[in-house]
C-alpha cells in the first residue's frame, strides 16, 4: 500500500514540476480574447486602433463622434495616454474641440498638439504623416474588463476616413505604463 502512495506522490510531483514555466496556449498571448475585448500587452501597454473600435458618428455634430473599446486590464498602474493622428500639417492639426477620454470614473480632456512625428509609419501614406500627441496620464486601480471611450470630431466614419479629404483624422490610442 505504501508503494502505491509513494508512486502516486512521485508522479504527481513530476507532473507538477513539468508544468511549471509553461506559457500556456498561444490564444492566451493574443491581443484579443474570445469575447472581442482587447488584452493588455505583457509589458503593460494597451494599443487601441480605431479599426478595432465600435464607432458612432453624429452627422449633425461631428464633435460627438465616439469610439469605444472593451479592454481586459490585467495590470493596474499609472498610464501615459498618447493619441495618434494622420495629418497633412503637423504644425496645425485642426482638431475642432478637445478630445475627451473616459475610462470608468476617470476622465481626460485635451486639445491634441503634435508632440512626436513618426516617420515612415505603415499606418499612413503620402501626403499624411503620423503625429502622436500626449493627452495626459491617469491611474487605473481595478483590473478586469473596462470600457475605454474617446469622443472627438476627428473620429471619422470608415468611408470618409479612407478618402483624401480631411486634413487630420484620428488613428489610434496608446496607454503606456508610466515609469517613475
């Protein structure tokens, strides 16, 4: 009887030690989970493309155009918020009103200005440049599924955003962990 217990304990130990350090399936590492929400990257950053958002357009008042993402937040902390735009003129991006960002009970509002120009970005083609704007920083304490919402006149419907008409259009939103 002791031999059966001993062999069982050894096998359980081997199985336990053999599973340590495994990353799991590739689906756990993807940016999307099965429910259509976006996962936080391993480094803590969150990348939100307008192509992945639920967008709502207000034809009468474009300043109410909205993009919304569901994000699975696994690492809390302070995040710097960056907005990427495609623009023809990096010195005057021509946002009509301040961009509003809402995450749970946190809110940021800022008028985007070009803080960084990203050269040779695959996100834009000539005559556009990618301009990144620092919007602010915020602290997110709770983990789990969160809704991130952005309101701006430069969130354009897909058919209008694809044309060469607007001088500036919003491309994406990035939340990067702040390092102190």
